[in-house]
């Protein structure tokens, strides 16, 4: 039972970030600068955590960065194509961004 609760706690930030990403991408008044700034700040934080020996916390800023990248890609792509296609490509870009960030963090800090 304890293991099931801990696994849900570990993946719950991903679900929260995805919901926030969808809500923000629906909002037409959101500037492109907001998700871009969130991507930059959360990426910097994810590189600072291993420096301060907080390697177990790296997942959370990467999840935030992935969701912000999804929103940023969706906002940029929805100007040129249909919204549903922009969402699909945004999810793929956000996923690729997270995998690339985890690989870079793993290689850099031997996580």
C-alpha cells in the first residue's frame, strides 16, 4: 500500500503540469514569453539541483520544463496549423525536450 502511494506522489507533478499546460494553451491571452521564461528558469534549476546534491529532486523542474516546452511549442505551432495538430506536435516536442534534458543531466552529473 505504501509503495502505491509513493508511486502516485512521484507521478502526480506530471499530471498537474500537464493539466496546467492544457489550461494555459487554451488561453489566447497568454504571451509566448511566459512559457519561454518558465522553460529557461526550470532548466537552470534542474542543473543547479545536482550541484547542491539534490539529485532526487531533479525530476520536478524537468517536468515543469517539459510542460512549459509543450505550451510554448503549441502556442508557436498553432499560429501556422490547426490547434489539434499543434497539440500533438507540442506533446512530442515536450517529451523529446524532457528526454534530452534527462540525458544531458545524466551525462553531466552522472545521475
